[in-house]
C-alpha cells in the first residue's frame, strides 16, 4: 500500500468515505448486528436488506455443529470468516463473503453425500441455479447484485 499510495494506511483512510465506514468497530456492537439480523428484508436484493444474505447466514449458523463434528480447526476458521463479515458489514454482500468459508461447503457436501438425500441435493441445486439466473437477469438490467 505504501509503494502505490505513499501511505501505508491509505486503505483505512479510504474506508472513511465508503458506506462501510468504521465497520471494524461494529464487531463490538452486538445490538446493531442483531437489529440488522432481524430487520425487515426484501426480495429485491438491496444493499442492506437482502433476503438472500440472511438465508446464507442462517445456513451458515445451521451448519456450525456439523463443521464442529467434522474438524474443530475448520470450525474456528468458519466461525471467524462467517461472523466477522456479517457483524462488520451488516449483511451487505454477505453472499460474497460466505463463498470463502470452505468448511461450510465441505459439511454441506458431507450431508448431501448420503444416497437417501439425493432428492434434497437436486432440489437444492435447482433452487440455487434459479437464484443464479435471477441474479444474472438483475445484473444485465443494471440492478444491484453483490
């Protein structure tokens, strides 16, 4: 950062002019996090009110016990990588941040690997594919999808 800008803290200073200003301080504001978690959401996928971001967070929370059973190190990684963006960004673009929480996807794959759950696997794939198409349509119409 210093090489390109001349200031090693330029990223932090730039954050002051963005919608997530002072976001790291929000990690200690549990009330603000809970207010945003239970605030009204919309299907339109806005900046802070997306139902999809909340659904991914719910899936993350539901999978935590399975991640713990799979590997406690994965659990610690998933906990930090899944909670910090939710708490500091107040669910803005949470789907983007959850993508790197690989233990979530390992645990999900383990659950769906049972042949008795094959129907649920294909149902989940169909739903996620439909959401992907919806987001694609929003994107090509210049609507918010992040």
